[in-house]
C-alpha cells in the first residue's frame, strides 16, 4: 500500500511580499503544525556563510555536497540563482511529515513550481501567491535592512525579474500553479495566515488535486 502523500504549503512571492511574516504567523496560529522547511543552500565557503543574514533558514552545504545530492535524486526540486544552489530535500519533507507537521516552502520564480506537482514528488501541495506592490515592497525592504542601498537595489532587481516572469507567464496564456492569491498590501498578515489555514484545510479535506 502506498504511503499517503506529504502535505506541503508553498508560499510564492517577490522579495518582501510577506513570506517570512506569514510563515511565522502560520506556525503561531496553528500551534506549531505549520513550520518553515529549511532548504539546502550551496555556498562556496560555508564557514563564511555564518555571517549571512537569515542563515537559520537554510542548511548550508558546500558545492560538491549539493551536486552529490542532485546526482542521488535527494531533492524534490532544486535550482540555481545568483551562483548559488537551492534545494528542497526529500528527507527534510519526510522528517516533518513523520511528526505530523506541514512544511512551508518559500518560492520566488514560477518555473520552480511544476516539480512539486509531479506524481513522483509524492506531495499534496497547496500553493499560495503573495502579491505586493513595488512601493510597499521598497518600504518593507528598507525597514528590514537598515536602509542598506546595495541590498535594496539587489532585492528590487529580483522583484522586477519575478514580476516580469509572472507577467510573461500570464501573457502567454499558461496556467498559474496557485490555488490562492493574496494581496499583502490590502490584508493584514494575521488575517492572511488564517485565510491560508482555512483554505488549505478545506482543500486537503476534500482530497483535491492540482489541475
């Protein structure tokens, strides 16, 4: 008999769209059922990476280890961006599932999503798109990074790339791999978190499959 699929929540959105804030609230509101999945991140020098902000959100590994994990098919999904690899490890998903927890996976680009929806992934995904305007995005970045102009430029560049990818995707008539979209400029984070929990719970209880 096949094992039941692991539930997983994917939060997609541009930088500063609210992924971190809403993930924290999901964990709080659900009493710990939802939790952030730590991706594996390849670094040229894992020791120097200890100085990287938000390092706790990743398992930092060297480039050789990351390539070995790809060859061993240990990632459900992986990609490279800005010279660094990011991967969602199968064992990380399975470990959380054994404790009845629902992993929250952060995502930026649309092209990363199909891998999670394939039958071989063995994941029952509920996908949420978080939308934020450029002005509010800029304000959030500055508030978070201590008005670091270099960091602001880098994140706004990523914002533009991801919005363009989404626009091109829609313009070409391709389907979006999302069940719910939330404008985080209009809804307060705690309300958004409760909406996601309610919608995801209804989705999984009905045994829905992604189209």
